[in-house]
C-alpha cells in the first residue's frame, strides 16, 4: 500500500507527468494540470492502470474541467542531443510554462524535478497518489498514443499502433527488417544497432 500523499500548503497546485521515456521512436510527451477543487473529476488514476476507453473519457473531462492544462514535448532530435533525462526535464518545463494560470507549487511524478520558477516537489508513484499528476499522466498518454497511431498510418510496416514505440520483440524485428525512419531516437542502443552504428 502506497502512503497517502500530504499536499503542501499552496493555492494553485499543478501536477506534471511524462509518457514516452522508454520508446525508441517519437517525442517524450509531458502534461501539466491544475485541477479545479470546485469541479472534481471522479476516477483519476495512473493512466497505465486505466482501460483505453476510460482514459479517453477522462482525457476530455480533464480538458473541460481543469482550471488550466498544457502539453510539453521534446522531439527525437532533442532527446539525441540532450539525453532522455534532460529532454524529459525540458519537456516538463515547457508543459508548466504553457499553463495560462501560473501555479504556486508543482508536483512532479518521479524522483527529480526540472528547474522551475516556483516551488516543486518530486513524488515517487505520484501518478497513483496525486490527482493532479494522475490527470497529467492521462493527458500525456492519450496524446502520445494518438501520435503513435498516426505514425502507424504513415509507416504501417512497423506496428506502432500496437507497441507504441516501445522496444518489444516485434518492434525490434521490424526495426531490423525496415531500418529507422527519421522519427527514431538515434542515441538509443537498439536503434544504433539497427543502423549499424554500434
């Protein structure tokens, strides 16, 4: 059982989460969400534990009811240049900067915070413990999954809609067979191997 989270004393709290650190292809996508205490959303949870149907209905509800929400991203070229950790931090900064209401405190899923102009706290397993982070995880996951579905339409031979870019056995097989498109992260070892860069 995860300990219940004790919120900091703050008026406007944003939750931030990312999706897409592990895949070999596409952007890392982040979201920042400030929920409206007067307009609660039932059923928020870690996006990975929800069915796709539930995620999609919550995605629309979060966008409708949140006081403010924003998406941030770092593209494959940035991931290759900065490394995945620094690119993720940059994408989180972009998500927070994109909020039209400035939060006075930011809760970040994980064990480290990007540099932000306001107080922040990293929350391990935050996507299961903090409603704002759960909401951010849902926005980020649905957004990135949609991008993988779009990529699948452009490159059906890779199976992106199925594996979402993660290095599954099927994906590695397709990568070896077809090579890497420009959306691939060339700094990731399986991609380097497929391109003969190792």
